C-alpha cells in the first residue's frame, strides 16, 4: 500500500494549508501526560466568580436567577483588553503608523454558580442558559454602532490562556473587523462567486456524506473534525441551515445547539481526559452584509500540541493526528 | 493627560491589527516568573546533538570543521513534517477537499558542538558560521523545482515548542507558498502600487527617525520593536538595503547580521532572563518574483504570554507591553 502521509491539505473554505504528519507524533515530547487532575470543590472561598463573592467583580450587566440564587451572570472584565470609556473611534498617528483608541467591550460570562463544572458536564439545561445569554448579549451589543465585530470565545485550561478555573466565557466587541475574518469572508465570497453556493454548506454536506470525520449530527447541527484540521482533535460545529450571523439563530436551533455542545464536549472530556482548549464563535461582521456566502460556526481548538516558529511564521500548522482518527475516537465517547 | 491606552494599532506592512493594553498586565498570571534555570553542562551524554553522538542523528548533509571537530552540522529531521521521498506534487482528493503529497525538506541545523550555548552568548564568529550555513542550505534547496518556499526558524524553550535543549534551528521547505506569506506579499504590493515605495523600507526609515522603538542600528541592519507588536518584546531585524530574498545577501551584510543577532539576543538573554521565543525568517517565495515590493526580514516572537481564543479566532493579538517600553528596556542590555 502506498503511504499517503505526510500530506498537505487545503481547507476548502479558508484555503489555509496544513501538514498532516502522523509519524511526527513519535517525537518524545508529543502528547505528554497531563498531571493527575485533583477533584475540585463545588465552591471555592477564594474564587471571585463563586456565589458570595459577587462584590469582587465589577457590577453585573446581565443575570438569570433560579430558586437558589443566580444561574448565570455577565460582568465587565476587570482587566479589559478594550474599554467603552472612549467616545470616538478616530484614526490617529503619523503615516505610515495608524492607530485608533481601544474602544470596545470586554465581558465575562460566568456560566454557572458551581466552581467545578465545565462544558460537557453541566447538563443540557445550563448549556441552554449559556447559549441564551450569548444571544442576548450579542443582540444588545450589536446596537452600539461603534462596534463592528463581536467575538465570543472560551479559554479552558492554562495552556489555552485562562487565569481562572471557574467556568466562564468571554465576549470581546471590536471597533474594526478582524483581518482573519475579512480573509475568511473574502475566500467564502470567491467560492460563492464561482459556484453560487456557500462553501460551508458544501463542506458540511460532503462531510455528512463521507461520514468518516463526523463526530455528531443532530437535527440542526453537524459537528466534524475538519479535513484540514490545524490541531489534533480540532472540531467545527456548523448549523445546517445557511445563516451568516450567530444572533439570527431560531429558538429551536439554540436548544439543539446546547445539546450538541454538551455531547461534543462530553466526548472531549471523557475521551481526552479534559484537554485544554479554546472555543471561538465565528460570525458575520455587524455592518458588512455577507449573508449569501458566509456561514456562522463554532471552532474548537484543543491545545494539546504547541504552535512553534513554523506555524507562527507561515500560518501552516503541522498536525500529528489525522482528523479521521480523531473523529473515530471521539465517536466512541458520545 | 489623556490616557491613550488601550489602543488598536495597525501594522503598516501587513495591515494586521493588534490591541496594546498595558493595564491588562496587572492580571495575576501575567509574566509569571520562570523557575530558576539550572546551569547546563557544556556536554551532555544523552543529547543526540552533542559530539560523540553523531550516530543518533540521520547522516549529515552539511558540516564545517575546526581544529577540534565539527563547528556546525545539518542533518535531516528524524521526525520530518515533510518528506523528500515523494516524487511528484500532484493534486488529489474529491472536490471540495484538495490535498497534495507532503513533499518537502525538513532539516535541523545543529548550531554548535556546545550543549549549553544559545543565540546571544555564542560569540560573533559562531553566529557567522550559522548565517553562512543558512545561506548555503537556502541556495542549494532553491534548486529543487518542487519547492516553492523555504522557512528558516528557531524554537527556543518549551513554551516555544522545542523538544531539545542543544542549540539548533530548523529549515522546512514546502511545495506551496504559505497563505500568510501570500497575504504579507499582497499587502506589500498594494502599498507599493499606491506609493512606488516598499512598505518595509518606509517603516524602517521612519523607525530610524523616531528612534523610540529602535533596539539597535548597524551599518546594514535595523532592529526594532514593531509599532503593532503582537507580543511583548517582539523584535524585527530588517536589512537596510532593499532586498526581497534572504539568499541575495552580500557577504559583508551576512557578517554584520551575525553581529546584530548576537547583540539583540544578548539583550533578550540578559534583560528578560532567557525568555522562550520563536525566530522566523521571512523571505520571498522561490518562484514568484516580488523583488520591488517585498523585503526579507527576521521576526523574533517571545513566548512570554499565551495566545488564547481571541487571538486564535480573530488574528488580533492582545499585547500588554507597549513596544516603546520594550525597546527602552532592551537598549539597556546591549
């Protein structure tokens, strides 16, 4: 049999190349075992996000309450990357150096009163609260005309850049459209102009036919390990209905999404022993219509391996786990 | 005084936005102290790159010798990301999924016989050997018509993705032009088309005038912390003479570069207590001429902070150290 690896693969939507090189996984330091995780308490006195410590965060901007207290809270980030104090977004600087004041919003979604839960073991109902909260914030923030893009993301574990264990996500809204999004949308437009079809719709249909990279399919969503996965166990969750913007989701879809997330992250939790990861929601810019050719989705990026100089300098990731293997493994833990 | 931070800055050559947000550095986990570095031995019996263990690497493809043995060796990577075994670069796969065999070259430059040296304390002469070696390999590899791009890079420290302590760099040659380079070159072309001047030439001239971000200026090179630095203490080294391709450097420039590298990395070593970092050489693709508007250079990316979900999902880095502060600090350690 002809050996097929290493192989260079191109992601059809973004045109990003990756190297799938499973033999490299034999390197001595790859996939080091994490130290044994100690069992965490449900409540931690020193945690600023635990109930009773609400005065340690800035005043909340959103909350939902149950019989025994709050279920979910949103607070401004105490150390914000961007600030809503600035009034104007005006270009400054001396050519060729251009800057604008760091206008924007940086919020923390405290996802549960319980210190020791995470996506995959919170239960479907709590996950529904979280999606509902993301939608509320997104719909409110988009009204601020200074903001051009909203990024919802989640850092889980130290290697993914988190500083706090208590389950939380973040929302950053920026006064510019990120270059990476511009590129992604530009490529999607080219694909559409050639075929009058959405690249993401095409990809998810082909993935559903091929099946080997599908982790899970529900009524409204498909979760798969992309053909050109940048990292071992990278997963994308795509809505089946073509829709460019996250906040245009239907209620029925939001409920289904909560269920899909709970299952997919449950598989990561069990199958990979709670890996560190980043989650990023990709959605259309707020004031650039791209409704026919862009498709909102969620990208899950496990931080099992380290991006080194080659990745940083070229944008080409070297991935030691073929996505077909990753999906097969995850399916065992659904 | 009006507070200027946080600020969004755009890198003039690449049009990449970053957020400079110094107040965020107060977060508890930023800039954690590294554990005390133990003093390493000059020779380590178990190191595959130390003299006497030459049989633990694949046979060398390049070496230079001094009176007491080899000074520098290049060997194929034992766990290559790409392989030169494939004969043809032919597209395969079913639409929309495209792949090509992983044709390419992956070499390791063992930079010194001494186990415990690194850039910044090897001395200028050894650094000259290294630059000379990079040039030799680059000039040889570019003859292989299957190869379209050559990336020289160096990973220093665990957080930068290295698996071995012994001083070494790597060379990966790919059968495609990396998307990140394509974007960089495309932006440089737009800049040129508007002004008939190279963006990188303009930036380095302005940096030399402003001085506040300059780390070091020599006869042929300028080292500065870029206006829109993505990471704390990011440094670029640019040749003053406009030149798109690394291998078209003159001998005199190569000698000067060795000296500049030794000084700049010496400042990093002393000023930041040997931080983990990646170094990447950016140079023109081998078979796409862009000689008027591209400009080869070296990017140094210290891995002091962690890229989290926002960075991975948007491409916008949040940098807690203004480059003006970084340059001022580094200048103290020259």
